[in-house]
C-alpha cells in the first residue's frame, strides 16, 4: 500500500503541475477578452497553441496511464467516494479522452479559435456574419475531426456534449427539454394574454456607468464574492475566469441606458465566481478541487442572478440603495414597479438579457442548430437564415440583424459547440437546489430582505462547492435533494413569481 500511495502522490503532483500550465493559459485567455490590443491576436494565437500543446503532451504522457492503472488495482480506491477514488476515476476519464486527440488538432483548435474570437468581435460590431463565416467553417471542420477522434457518444453531438456535461446525452436532453418547452409555452402565452405590461422604460433611463460598476460590485460582495481574491473588468461578452486559488475574475459590459444588462450580468458572473472561490484550495488542480460540470456551475450563476437577484425579498433590501445610487433615474419609481420591470416577460432577441420564462427557449434554438451543424444537416453559410426562421418559430419575433441574431454569442467562435444545453440544465438544477435550500436553511426571503445571504452561501458550499467532483451531476442532485432532476421545481418557481405579477 505504501508504494501505491507513493505512486498516487506522484500522479497528483504531476496533475497539479499541468493545472498550473492551464492557469497560465487562462490568464492569456482572460487578457485576450479584456485588454489585449486587436493587433495581438496572431501572436496570442501562437502563445495559446504552444501552451495547450504542452498541456496536452504532459496530460497524455504514458506514465500518467501507468500511474492510473497501478492505483486502480489497489485498495486505495476501494471507497468510490474517497478523495483518491474520485481523483483517479475522473483523471482516468480525462486521460482516456485526451490520448485520442492528436496534439496537432488540439493546437490548431486553440490557434483557430483565438483568431476566430477576434474576428467575431469585429463581425458583431459591424453586424456582418459573412466576415465571421469562414472562421466558423474552420472551427466546425476541426470539431468534426475531434468527434471522429473521440467517438465516445451514441451520436456525434453526444461526444461534444460529454466534454461539458459528463454522461449527458442528446436523447435525455431532448426528453427533458420537451416537457419543459410545453409548460413554458403555456405560461408565456398566459402572461401575454393577461394584458399586463410593466413599465420597462424605468430600466432604460440614464444610469451612469461609474455608479453601475460601484453598485454592481457592492451587491456582488454582499452576496459573497470576495474581491480581495477577485476583480471585475469590461468585455464584449461577460464571463468568469477562475484562474486559481485567490484569483477569480469577473467581466461584464455596460450600457448607460440599460440597468439590467450590467447588473444581472454581474450577479450572474458573481455566482460563477462564488462557486470557484468555494472550491477546496488544498485540492486545486485535481478533480476534488474542481467543479462538477458546466450545468452545475451554471446552476450557481442562475441561482444568484435570478432566484436571489430578481427576488422581491432581495429588492426589499437593495431598492433603497439602488435609488440612492441612481436618484435621477429612480426617485419617482416605487419598489413594486421596479420589481415588476426587472421581471418583465416578453420575447427578446438577446439571450443574456432574456427573462426567466423565455430564456430556455433561446437555449432550445441553439441546441437544435448545434445538432444540425455537427450532424451535417446545416452548413455555416446557412446559419443566419435558419437562425431567424427558428427564432420566429420559438419566440415569435425575427432578429433585425446578425448582431441581435446569430452573432450575439461568443461560444462558437471559441469552439464551444455542445456548451449551450448546460445553460438550460443550470436553470433546472438551480430551481431544484433552491427549493431544497428553502427547506434546509429556513426562511430565505426573510434573510434576503435583511441583506443576509451567508446562510445560503454556506449551504451551497457544504452541499456543492466543497464536494469537488465527488459526484457526477445526476448523482449530486439526488444526494442533495433526494430526487432525480425534474423540470417541475423550475415551473413551480416561475409560476409562483409570475402568476401574482401578471394576475394569471
């Protein structure tokens, strides 16, 4: 056993070194999206290609496989939920996937994606999909090569989905989303028929950017994001980057005439950041110190953004503060009218600005198109037309240009195909976790109204963050709530919010 323990320690030491290389790439990636000058894209592409190639070479070294085999045949992993067993299980999964991918493919993906993201920004600014299309064609070709190399799913799309949501399948998502879609369409229809329309103009008055930043940071800090170990910057498409222990970076974008765009983006990314800051630093770089899946990660951003940040109780505490921060915009606005405005339900073009009721319809559109792109039924050059047609089918409106249509998201430019379904999964997981937290933690509404968020954060840290990858997502939801994932908690949450607001 002593020898096996020594082998295990050597394995973990090497994995942590690989993670440090990955964190260097993360810093370069963060800078690429925030401060890097436009002209630096080519050089940055070469830097990132070199780093990911080095990471891939070390992660696929035969010795890693030898270490894993030695440990897998020992008593060290007899308890499947022990630290060692979890690390070995997940490292084996990662290793078996990685050794199927040629280093040349990994490097080329990093190189092409870096350039594509730079072009995507320009295309988005100009609303010119034709500018971006050749780069997306290259990415799709490389993703097809990745699928052929991995060949791990029942369908090509399963293979890509598994990278973000281990064990999830297209078939299961289709089933879950179908049930959710039917009830969402019914709820959204009832809201439309109610005839009630909150005054959204409240949110498009003048909100100075300096005050937006200060107020957003204040709220993020109060719900639990530690700015001594993090920062907030500006980017085109908001994101959170967990560089490593003590360094978690949030980004947002500001619009002087759209309060919600930055505020709820900050709350959303702070939710991701709180998760990253809640991971066990001792286990950094290993599966036990890593998040479970993008769906679970998204559950935290959506929980803090929507279940907390758009709740009536939250604004019982924060409305006097937001009035003080923006007196010219809000001095004549009541708390009730403000709450109604930030929870308006109406079809909209931009996913990240969509309300809770229609948001998942945006995801279902992307889920459908991504499958067609990978299965070969949809070509890159046909995306704008098919996007608009499908958007009309799901949301009843047609994007007026590419910026508000198929160019709004950064994910495809970075090769993130298979990523989008995790957003809808995040909403589903968030609702089920939050419902359980209400039972375990006590009166969350009363706590929020007093500006107290630590009990919820502590519960999430205990149940989710500190667990690392001890459980897969479908196991964790049952461990925490005692039930498999269901769309019913999300629908209960939406009805409880919107039926009183819209009198339905």
